[in-house]
């Protein structure tokens, strides 16, 4: 016999074209429209509803993060393994599923983490000194290096967000490698040499959208001062530290050096000389958003002493949120205003030169 759960009231109409999708629900009228039973041994009933304003039918499952998934219970388990430095095929072998299933779940987790992060920031100013740096990795092959620019609070270690840049391969190369790089650039084009400057400026505009004073520390990268001049609404006091300085807690860049190390430690796709590297930058971006959600809201500031999370130390949250709780409710992009630069991440507009543009997401069913 099915386990009957007590009826609950839906929070809003999930139809983005309905006026009660965002409006005050006190005047919203809906009716219960029966229920359906699903599941194997643990058969459960799910309440259905119909909005009397637009006529759309929906159910309690419409508001769950695992909506439209055949096995929604896998979502939290895959999330834990992704931040535990497992590759897609390792996770697929353990859970007896396809690696493509893991990849689709990872993309959904990344989009959900992005929406969750934006919903908690709500455009609030940065109220502490911050550190800026770029984390280097690659996509598809080492001929396509990429940078992820991050802003992290020096005191709280809270990561406010990131943007990405594709780069030209540099460093020591053999004559054959230089020839191969030239061939690839003739076929697929050369990355924008001003990408770092443009993307760092976009990051600062995104994490600090309102005018404010900001103490910002970085290494001596020449593109950072030029990027800061592109955000005149911020009164930035810029301090520079040599990248060769000892990476100890007294270093003003310690917070961002630490998160760089944690990214490599917790993400299989960013390990050096790894076969689990991301084939598309979009995939790496999704995994990085999941990592930031876990680091900011779930993981304690100190592994030994435990204690509050970076989000608690920054005054953004009053309690720790586990990954399971973060994934407890579906988030709608039509109800959360995404910054312009980060909306590209959600909609799948990141280009990997080896493959061409990604397919734009159709926001009809899934997140």
C-alpha cells in the first residue's frame, strides 16, 4: 500500500508565464488534482495540483531538485563524490550507471549551485578585504589552457564567484609543439589576448555591482590593474604581492592560494597529469560551481577545529547548509536574477574551440 504523505501547499505557480510565478501568493488560487503513486519497494504518493490562474498542472515533485530525473536520489550521492575528487567513470562504476548520466547530473548540480549562490548573495557588498587570483587548468588538451579568476574574502575565505578565460598555450615547448599550436590556431582561431583583462573586470562588476570601497590584493599580473580601471564604480585600493612569496597565513593571498589548492585536491579534472581532465570548459565550470557551493556553505573553515563555514564567517548565512539541504528544493532561473556574465554559464553559452559552441539550454523542464 502506498505511503500517504500529508498534503502540502505549493509555494508558487511553476509556470513562468503565470502572474503568480513571482507575485504575492496570498491571492493565488489552486486546487488539488489527485495524486499518483510511484517507486519500487518504497511506493510513495505524490500530490498533484492545478493553477486556477493559468491552468497549468504540476505536482510536489515539480519543486524538488531532482525534478524530471529517473533516479533523483543519485543527485546528492554524485555531488558528494564530485567534491571528493572522483572522476565521472569512477562514479559511474560505483553507482552502476552510465558516465553520461554522471555528466548530466554534474551539469544540473552546477546550474543549481550557481542559482543557490546568487540567491544567497543578493547583490550585497563585499565587507572585507579580498584577494584576486587566477587558477590555471586546461580543456580538451594542453593546447587549450584556461584560467578561472576568483575573488575570495581574506578573513572569511568565502569565494564570491569566478569568471573564466581561454588562453594561448605558453611556456617551454619543443619545435614540434610550436608547430602544432600554430596549426590549431590557423584552424580554430586564437584566443583573445585581452580576455584576462575583460573577464576580471566582468568578475568585479558581478561580485560588487554597487559602488563601494574595496581593498583588493593580487599578484603582480599586468592585466589586473587594467581590469580595475574598467570598473570605475569601485574605489579599489590595490595591493600587490609577489607570486613567489611564501604561501603562509601571513601572506595577504593566503585565502586564495588555499582555495586553489583545495580545487586541485577536491576536483579530479584539475589534477596535474590527470586523465580525468574536462573535455569542455562548460563541464569544468559546472563542477567548479558545485565545489564553491560545498566550500562556501557546507565545509567548515578548519578541518581540525571544524566550526563555522566561510559563509557564516562572512555573515551571509547563520548556519551550515549541507549539500543535501542545498539540493533540497528546486531553484527557478525565472525567479532568481542572474548576473549577465553568469547567465551565460547557466544557459550553456561557453565555447570550447575544439568542439565549437555548446547547445543553449532549453529551460522547459529541468533546472
